[in-house]
C-alpha cells in the first residue's frame, strides 16, 4: 500500500476497534484515550470513526498527553486502511511477541509443531487443533490446514480461526523461504562509520528522547536478541543479521538503520539538555511543566501493561487513584507484591527525568511559597487532588514522602498567631508574622506562608491588602489586642464594647457587668489605675532592677520589724528612696515576682497587702522547673511551666526561665518552648551543626546574630529548628571557642552593644528611612532581613513611646 496515497475508509467508520488486530502500542494509546475520557468527558473511542475524528492538535491540549501519544495517534490514523484491509481478507497482523515466547525459533517445514516456543494462547490453539483434527504434527501440517474447513469443526469459534490465520502467516513458505536479496540491498543504505566518544557510547537509551517508533524498534530488538541498554548496544547490531531473525521484516530493519543513523542527533539533543539543566539552578516553571509530562509519558511507554497500570493507578496520573489493596485485588495478588512492584517503578522513573531530581527539588523549594498547581498547571491537571499532585512531585524530587505536603499543608497552631495579636495592633503586616514564625519558631519561609494560608482557610484570621486581622480570639487575647491600641490603658467597659464592635472574640463580652478573670489572669495585661487596664508591652522592664526593688521592700520589713504591710502605704513612705517607679507598676512587679523573694501579695477587696511568711523558707522554684523538664518526655511551653508555680504566672515563669537559661540549665528550642540541654541536643548532629556555625563565624570578624545560624544550618543540613536552639548550642561551647555573646549576638571579639535595640540607639538615625537604617546596622552586624526589620521597628516604637510619656 502506498503510504502517501489517501484511502477513503468512511464506509468502515462503524467498525469496532476491538475487531481489528492492533499492535500493543496502539492498544495502549486507545486505553489512554479512554482514561482521558473518564476525566475530560470528550472522547468516546469505540469505533474506527471515533479515532479518525480525533484531531492531533486538539488531542495534544489534553492534560498529560505528550509527543509519544500524538505521534502514535498520527501513525494509527495512517495505518487504519492497512488493518481494515487485513480485516476484509481475514488474516490479522499480530506482533511476534504475541505468538512466540522465545527469540530463538529456528524451524523448517518438518519441525514438529510442539517444539516451537509458542505463547499460551497459541499453545491453546494447538491443543484445540489436536483435539478436532488428526495427523497434525509439523509446521507444514499447520500451514496446510484449510481455514474454512477448520472453522466448521465442533467447538471452533472465531477466536481460534483468527489465531490459526495469524500462525499460518508467520509459518508460511513465503516467510520460510524469504530471499535475502532485499536485506542485502539494505547494505547500500548503511551509514558511514559513526564516530562517538566512549561517554556517548555508554549513554543509556532511556536518557534519550526517542520517538515512539524507535522505542518500539528497541522493544522488538530486545525480544529478538535480548535487552539492549546503551547506544553501543544499538550500534553493535548488524542490520543484515537482524533481518534473518524470526519474524523480523524489512520494516523493522529499516527502522533499526534509521535509529542507528539518528543516534548522533539524539545524543546532541541530550547534551544540550544536560548543559541546560545539570548545573542550572533556576529553570522556568513552564519548561519544568512540559518536560516532566514528556518524561513521564516517555517512561510509561517503556513499561509493560501491568507495570504501566500500577504506575498510573498508584500515582493517580490521568487515572483513578487506587490504594495498594485495591490494585492487589484487581490482580488477585497480595498488597505486599504490589508494593514490591511499585518501588522499582518509582525508582526507575528518576532515570528517565531530563532534569536531575536535585535540581528539580532546588527549583521546587524556591517556589514553595507559591501555588505549585498554578506554576505547573498541565501536570497538576493530571491528578484529581492536590495531595496526589504533591505526592508525585515528591517522587520526582526524590525527597522523603510527605515532606512537600507537610510544607504545603503546614499546620500552625492558632495560639501562636494569636499571641502576636496580644502585643501587636492589627492589621499586622504579613511579613512581620512570617518573620516571627521563621525566626522564633523555626518554620521555613515556605512553611510559614502556607501555614498562614491554612489559618485563613480555617477562618482563624483575615488576610487583606492592609495586613492580617484576628478572628475568634479568646477573651484574654481579645482584651490584650484591644489594649495594644491604647498606651494609656482603658476601663473594662470600653474594652468590652470595642471587642464586641470589632468582633475580635469568639464569644460576646458582657458590657454591663465586669468578669474579672479575663483581666486579672492575663499575662499580657495589668491594672494601671483603678478600673483601668493596660497592655504590658507599654512597660519597659529593662529600666527596672527587679532584685534591687524587692530587696528594698525586704529591708523595709526588717527595719520596721513587721511581717505585713499595705503596699500603697509603703509606696508613699519609701517614695524617693529607691528607683523611680509608678505605683501600679510596682504593684505588678511585686504581684508577679515577689514570691521568688519571699514576698506574698494579696490584692483582693481593693487591699494591696504584702506579707512575709516566716514559717516558710525563702523558696526558689527553679528546682521545680528543672524537675519538670527532666521528667517531661517533650519540651514544654511557658504556660505549662507557669501552671506548676504557685503564682500560675507566665511572667513569673519567664523570670525563672531567663535566669536558668543564663546559667545554662535550660534551653529554649522555640520562642516559648523549653527543655534541658541534654534533651535539646540528644537527637541532632551537633558536630555537623557546629561546623556550619564555625564556617559562618570564620568568614569575618563581624558580629553575627543567631538567626543567621538558623538560616544557614537549616538550609545546609535540611533541618527546621529555631534560632534559639542554635544559640543555646553555641553558648554551651562558647568558652572553648573563645567567642563573646550578648543575648543572641555572637562575635570573636568583645561586643560593644547590649542588644540589637541598643545597637539601633547608638548607630541609627530617626530621620532616615527604615531601609537606610537597616543598611547601617548591617555594616555592624550580620543578621537576617527579618531580624533587621523587627529591630528597627522595635527601636522606633520605643522612641515613639518614650516621646509620648
């Protein structure tokens, strides 16, 4: 048949495709189209006409359809007249691997038929022939069977007739006596000697972007002579020798020669791709999108039907996702056997990816703050759910299962964000919240951003262009948030009215009767005047020497030989004798920290009494905290520590914890989570971490802020700890290292600043912009952008507050 001649097959449009003896690769195409049909609801391929009506350009627009399928569709449409012609003349074309199970089938007319390595269905045909006919022994006997007479014998159906015709086509005298003249003529078309480097000759074939036609040739070669894996294997095949093998026709010989001629161009294309992706860190995501689909489709073509089905079903790639149990049930094998088959399928996929998994992961990781389903739209459409899509990306990136999904679907406890609303007025810049989560809680930027998105979906916060607003706060949190707007404080009625008006709380406040517990029990609020409450953020605790204040009060007890006093009376009697302090601030300090010094506060019934209990020793509760941390299997929060104290105060707990951290007995592993050093460092590679930190400190003599440790260590060793644990680790070795420390500042030389805020006070200029001041402090200290921005903000806030007092 002239391949270029157009044949009108419209009269056969209603012919079922199932009646055609199509090769395996065409059946794969039809199966894929039907799978697309279940998703897209556009193609219904049952007849010849259904295939003819599919336009390749239209077909290429469907998700997950790569060039292999487009090329195969075009080939099928061209070859339909051939298959229809065979259908009219009864003989059917069937791939040789459907007939023989061994590539070695040397036979002649007298060869006993039972010596041929026939596939099971043809063995079944021979058994049926033996059952209904006599004297069928040799190949010649099979060839001589009259098909029409055979079809009329008992228990011989259409299937057996079709199989007999196929077998006779293979065993016919035309095949057995085939002249080598055509094959010898092929020598004239052989390429000149191809010169390739050793590296090129050793290139695996599965790394080349071969067409569907060439992949079928390789499959036929593997069936005939054994597996071929490299370029060298293909070039070693003699086309003439190949033509003499059983059931290898001129068509496949030509295709082999074409492949041999084309190998240099495929190698060149592969080299260009390798140069593009091997060392290239940043790749356009539209390139990644198309390349991944092409690579996956190419890989699927190399699998047999069962493995392809397992891959598609387990991935959910353009097919309904199934569990191991569901797939195993269909194949009537065990779940474990499916798992065993799936593991190498996933591993071998990576060998077929043009983009190295490490490079792919580097690009994916950089964009984890964005919606990957939008960046990779065509690939994402191949999966019914986002989770299936991300699971597949994890396989392609060769990262731990669930690691990407954990980032994309990060769960952040609302109380972490809510605590920020207790000290910040809304709207809070999203950048401030992201920086807080990164610096103080150890989240990566991607995890922080995605976690905030999840909170919005849960209706815990509201994200606007202006920033983030709170929703469904508890009473204590809502009260504290309202007071962040009022430096001088507010009466409780005003607090209740504003909370209700702004809908900050998940419950309605009583505006007519005071419910004191959410005010007196708050760790963020204190009584600043009679009936008036103020946020603690407006007290600068650094200006007060708490031990000195408490000692003065104890000396007063001793001097006057009393065991109790009225705090207000003491305040006026001792005014001017100790550091300047406002009464209600003194009241708060005694209430929160006095018990540590043996001073017991009683503020009920508007009587601010303070007493000594001489029957009790002056008890410090640090031992209680240390015991609690030692007994706990996990790190504990400040609130949990506070619950073990007599005062139940988190401020009181913070006072103890800060002292214990300075003594090296407690380690902060998150902003408000603590444990002992032994537990904090037990499950991490401290040597590897310290090596990264030493490398950082060795770059220059500049002061380094601990968040820099977090940024680089987490990136280099793929961890996700906060800066506090790294700062604590360095602190345990700081004497041996010979470094200096002030808070979270570290240096190889003495540090002339008490803190970042102190640095801002000394170096920054209020007249300059925030960005200009950031550049100033960056010359004095190495710190992250998040910490720099927060330091400038805190410095300016303190200036504004001090200016308003």
